[in-house]
C-alpha cells in the first residue's frame, strides 16, 4: 500500500471428482461404485503495518473450506455382495457427506522498548480467534447391505442364506469457537 503498510493474500481452489469410486474396484460392478466429489478452497490475507520504528502491527486472516461427498449411483437401495465370488452389485454400500470449514484471525502488536527496566525489551501482544466446524453424515444405502451366501437368489427374502447388516448411519456436527491471547517479553 505504501512504505509502512503491506498487504498480501492468495486464494486457491481445487477439486476431486471420481465417477467410479470404490475400495477395490475389481470386485465391484459399475453400479456398485460411488460418485465422489471434493471441492476445496484455501485463502489467506495479511496486513503488516509499521506504525513507527519501534511498533509493528500484524493482522492475518486465513481459512479452508472443503466438501467431500461419496454418493451412490442407484439412490437409496442396498448393496448386495456375493459371499462366493466377493462381487458386489446393485449399489454402493454406503454414502458419506463431509463438510469442513476452518477460519482463523490472528493479530499481534510488537513494540521495542529501549532502556526500559534494566535494558532493551521486545514486547509482543496478540490475539487469535478460530471459528470452524465439521459435519459428517454417513450411513448404508437403504439403511442396510446384504452379504449373500451360497449363490442363492437374494431377491427371495425367505432365503436363510444371506446376512443383512443394518445401520441407519449418523449425523455428526461439531463446532469450534476459540479465542487465545498471549503476551511475551524478550
């Protein structure tokens, strides 16, 4: 801005996209994979001001925002895996929706005191404030998945040769609000 004030910053964006996401794809038919997408933002800005030859102010703001979602190809129907072949079909086993954000503001004031209490001192005072959150929604598609045994027709619900795993999932949300201060003398 001028000889005593400097500003700088950056913004970065990237994304991840996969239309056939799976843990070991050789055992998954195409409809049993997930769509995965994960855009991310990173940002940072800073201002440094030389107030006078002994005093410097430094203020910074930085953050991160990201989503990473794995969604099924076939809506909310359960996955079936064959116990004999280990081949999975019908749909992806589960879904996961993840949102993350972290922001932080830092400020500090530095002061060089000459001939103060038995010599020179470099004082620094500062504050830091963070506000962030993490949200995860996770579960099996259809609330369950099937592990089918002995090659029997798994469309017959009376067949005793399958395991059905039930899990409706969870929604976890956590938030952080933190303020820290410091003072130092060198």
